[in-house]
């Protein structure tokens, strides 16, 4: 929000700087908000304020948006909404009044910060801090498949950066291969949840991590249920624009009725009670037994939520006839845990009772007199249907004796650390891990079936498909886990001679870690040519060097798991000149731990992964390239300086341009800030400098300031802000003294 209606005062202060004495620093005092607090108050007015900067370069982002977003009771995939909006100025500062008296105020709960070319970030209630770093956007490929890895065509994929009640910040539809490209996102945002809408699939709900260059992230989704019906009002007229949904997560899923009140809801399951929102009227319906549903809204009764129960159509305990059912195997032994369903009275096919028997094969239900069909579904037995006749006043005792299936045995090779095996058909699934481990027989389905091997660390799986009749009774199936992926290469010195060293593979996981070798990582000793094996896929790092020192860090993009997966790193020169070297301000090799930032690799609001430089200031991490940034952390050293109460070493960012190699030197510029007030004493002010905000404590010396012109924003509660335009010399010190006037 532009506050230019407030009076601005401009004056000049004498700038004392080595080599620049006599030049003036231009200082502008303004009542516009440049607060170092995430939330500030001007009387009864509540303001949200932040500075938005590039997460790679640290440069301010003009035109960035700050959006106030209310949670929705019925969030629709592929839709975005907001309640209040403000746009950043040329220095990246943006603020918005957010109290109940603010013009256009509506209840809200989340903040989205976004800008063209950057991945949006979402936070609850206020920004994470007074400076928000945005990552350059990437296009994240997603491959949506069903549980059998078949591509899902024309699926809507939504990317949500907050809780499920917040809008999608990006969405796309899949092509004929199940591929969707989510453009303009930060795949390493703190929350990066994916949801899907498709007639054959469930809601999804997964947080996938992805790195540029990898194969598309696979979004594998279980089947879903399509619910169809109509919403009508109390008079029986179709209700247009009502939201219909329900489920175990905030996303529902949800859909919207058409002009006639009809709806089609994808991604739910067959046990969810439909929820309907029409305006502020919220109604929960007990799930009807048959589709299409007819959901008739009751007359509002003043309650926040109304519940509509089904009209009872069948007996309960004490109403109808008690039916005792025993489920036993061919030898008469009880089948514990058997699943059953009752349909009837016939000829109706409506399910009236169902469940899982856990009382050693004996259960009882209450049914109306007449004929009923009972269906059994159980492990290692064929699906069995039997008609029973329930008699009024009679002793209704029945026995169900399912037919055992032919058997097979399943074996898994010993390459897996744990055995996790699932057997699935089109209608059922079961975990057979214990039967496999114990060598017990498993029922052979009389229909197509699939076996899945799953590895927990890392999360991978392998599918084995079998057609009906392909496996003969008594067969023994041997399941093999993937062969390890091979990484090969050759280590040489500058003359091309083999180099003896040790190598290990470092996993990335959800984010790029530090680059030092992990102590317990398996290592391979080599002299020249090497072969590493790994269970990983996607981005990983090969670490060359012993436990005492890392010689090189090389990123490697590992292919999806297969029996012949192989990556050749070629010839690696270990002791050649580094691609990047850092020098201290005095020209000597820099002794420091340096962070590394690459688009698509980092959560830019976190501390970047780092590695110590070698003794000559050489960078031993991943080969840098244009667009990367090297980051040297700042801090408050214990040392003091002449004329200063406190010293602050600023964070230094080196955005890389050109082809390299690069030699970078730490800046030696300094700014001495002395800020006073007639009404405040001691530490009361802060200064925005670059992509940092520094709390001032008396006379404060800022070190490691790049030479050249700078705009500093000195701010304090209850005071006007000073915008200081100062030229920092390559060496020496610029001195700025100012007194902040009251607001």
C-alpha cells in the first residue's frame, strides 16, 4: 500500500569516508512503513510488512505481491483466491494494513508472497521474518500414474503451498503419457502438497521433492470413487453453485453443482458422508446406500452445521430376526477375520449389513424375514456367495463354507534389507510379508493379480504382474529386487596418472545436505578406475576423499531403479585448478566455510549447504556454473573496532555470471552507523542493508560491505524511517550519523 500521502523530509548529512571526505550522503526521512518487525502497530492500525528479495542474488524484487488469503471450507483444485493485496515498491518493500478497520478487510489466515519468475511462498498469519527470500521458479514435471503405474490422462494436478484449505498456487493437466508440468513453483517450499482430480483416481495428497535434471516425479495414486447426484432445496428445486465434498483431509475432495443442481465428485471413497455448503449453510448427509444421490437441503434451523440421517429401512438389534452365521474352512475350522456382506431382502441387491468377523468365524446380524444373499471375501479362499432364507420366529442358524483356493509359494531374494510384499487384485489387497518370510502357502487368485516388493529406505517398489491362469497351482514364484545402480569413473592427477583415494555416495533426500562425507557412509578404496554401487535414484553426490578431508564433491543424477542402471562419470582430475577460488579482503586465500545455492536445489529461506574451502581458498564442492551463488555467513564477532560499540560482519553473496573459472574477493568496505533519538536510549533501531536486517546496538560498524552506492533503510518503532543513500569506498569507512525524528 502506497503511503505517499505522508510528508517526506529530505536533508543532507556530511559523509565522513576515507578517500571521499567532503561528499554528502543523502538522507530522506519518511513516515512510510519500513519496519524491521513482521507486524507493527500504528496506534490501533495493524500493519504487515516485509522486504522481498531474490533468494539467489539477494537483490530486491520490485512489484512482488503480498496477498492475504482466507481459508476456504470447500477448496477447489485449480482455483486461486485472495482477500487483500499489496505490491512491493522499487526497493522490494511491501506492506498492507490488516486490522478489522482496514478498507476491504476480510477475515484471512494465510499470506502468499509471489512475483513473476519466482516460486511463491506461503506462511500462516504473517511472513517468516522481515525479509522474504523467493527462489527463482522452476517447471516441475509430474507423472501421474495409477496403482499399476499406468498413466492417468487429463488429470488435474494442483500444487498447494499451505494447508489444504488454501488455494493452489499452480496447477496443470496431464497429457497422454500422464505428464503434467507445474510451471512457476519452488519445489522445495516448506509445504509443497500435490492433489489430483481424475474420474478413476483418489485425491492423492503427497509432498514430492524434485531436483532439476531428474526424471519426472512419479505421483502414484490409489483408485477413487465417483459419486454422482443432485442437490435440491427444501422445495425440491435444484441448487446451483453448491459445493459437495467430504473426506479425511481439508481438500475434501470438493466439486460444485451445475445449473440444475447436479454434481459429479471424483476422488472420494465409498464410506464418506457427503458434505454440502450452500452459502453459509453447511449440511452433512448420512451416505445414501445407492447412487445417484438425492441430497435435499433442510430448512436452516440456526445451527452452524445440520445433519441429515437416512430413514431407517431395516431392523436393528431387537427389531427383525437374529441371524447366526458361522464361517468355516473345508475341515470345519473357524475362519477368523473373514469379511462378509449381506444383500436383501431379494430381489433387492442393496447391501444391508457388512463387516469383518473377528469372533473366530461366528457372527450374528439382524435381518428382515425373506431371502438374502451373503457374500464371503477372505484370504486364501475363493469369493463365495450363498442364499439364505430368514424365517420369522425361527432359529436362523447358517454355515458358510468357502472354497479354498489353489496355493502357490512366493520367495524374495536376499538383496532386500526387509521383506515387504503385497498381493493385489482389481478388487482386493493384502500384505503377505509374513507368509513369505515363513515359507507358508498363499492362495492363488483365479483372476489377474500383482505382487509388489517395497523398500522402506529409500521408498521404492517393484511390480510383478500375472495374468489369469499364468501361474499354475503349486507354483513357486521367485521375486528379485533391483540390481544395484553402478557409478563408474576414473580418478587421475593433473598429469593423467591414477590417483588413490576413497569414495562414497551421499544421499540427498528432501534437500541438499552439507557436502562433508558422512562417517558411516560405505566407502570404496580405489586407485584410478572405480565402481560404486547404490540403491539411490535421482540427485546424489559422490564424495572423493578420506575421513579427514573431502577432496571433491560431484553431483550425479541417478536413473530410476533397474537391473542395468549405470552412470559413467568419466575421467575426474583431482588436483587440477579449482573452478572457483575465494580470497580474503587482503588478497590471501580465504579460510571459511562457504554455502552453495543453486536454483531448484535449495530451500532458499534455510541455511545453504556448505563446505570448507581448501588451504588455497579453492572450492571443492559441486562445479559451479552461471546462476549459482556462493554465500559466506555473517555474524557478530567478539572483537571491537575503533569508534564502534559493536561490529557486524554482513553476509556476503557472490552471484556467479559468465563461464568461469572465478576468483572472488571478500569486500572490505565499512559503514559506521550512529543512530540517536531524542526519545529513545540504547538499542532501539535497525537497518536494512542488502538482503539482511541488522539490529543496531549503539554505534555499530558494518563490515564486508561491497563498494559503491547503497540504499540503507534505518527504522525504529515510533520514529520516521531514514533512507540513506551512501557511497561505500573500496577500503576504509563511510560514517553516517543521524537522529531519527518521532513519527
